[in-house]
C-alpha cells in the first residue's frame, strides 16, 4: 500500500510517498520468537545427539531447520507476506537455492 505523507513539503519535485508495513502484533511476535527459538534449540539438541555424519544425516537436517527459520523471517519480519508475488518468489527462490546447494554439498 502506498499513501502520500501529509505535512511534508517536497520542494516541487513531486509527491512524497511512504510504504506502509504490516508488522506482526506483539502476541504474534512473541509466538514467532518462540517458534524460531524452538527451532534453534532443536537444531542444537540434534547436534548434541552425535548422529552419524557418515550417512549425511545431521548437516542436511540442521540446514532444513535453518531454511524453515529463513522462511519465517522472510514472511513475517521482512514484510514479504503481503508483497507482490514476483518479489516473494524471488526471495523464497533464493533461500531455496542456497539451502538446497548447501544440503547437496554434503553428498
């Protein structure tokens, strides 16, 4: 959404606009923080379990958790939840590409 700013002089250069962001409510922010913290703790606990690294189990699993955390941050904290479809696809595609390449690097 784009809305003109009221009370701001533009010096004759045209209208000044601001992009309004939809920030999560404080309750939602707390729940998102719990979700992200839970994923972090889960990844740390998995690392402490000494899963067999020869079979390539641990690193891809932790990277998958990191990808889920990245998706959450992109959607809720970067404001892309209500962004144009092309921008969401571009950013999510980048995350998927980087995460996928990192996972493949362990095989």
